[in-house]
């Protein structure tokens, strides 16, 4: 029995649903070079690792702004008294 490969597993030029399939016939025959073998978890983890530094830098920037605002508010409060 030949194991059928679903078309959703075929590799595309752009990694999206709209991208053209690289080689549909070879993919459906089961040639691994033209198939996506990574699971969703791996793909999501790789995407997250790409943006984790950006998220960290953004969080540090927000923290610095909040700290500056707090010091400014304390200075204003001391000036009023």
C-alpha cells in the first residue's frame, strides 16, 4: 500500500497557503525533499525565538519610561510640599 501525502504537507515557495507548491507531483509521491516535515510546535517555537529579543527590548524600553515617569512624579510631589 502506498502512503498518500496530503497536499497541505507539500512545500511552498512562500511559506503560506497562497504560495505556489514547489513540486506537487514529487511531493505527493512521497519525496521528503518537497514536503514539510516540521510540526506546528517547532514552527511556532522558531517564530517565537526570532522575536523574543525584540519583545525583551520593548519591555526594557517601557520599563525605563515608567521609571522616569515615576521619578518625575516624585520630584513634582516634593516640589509641591
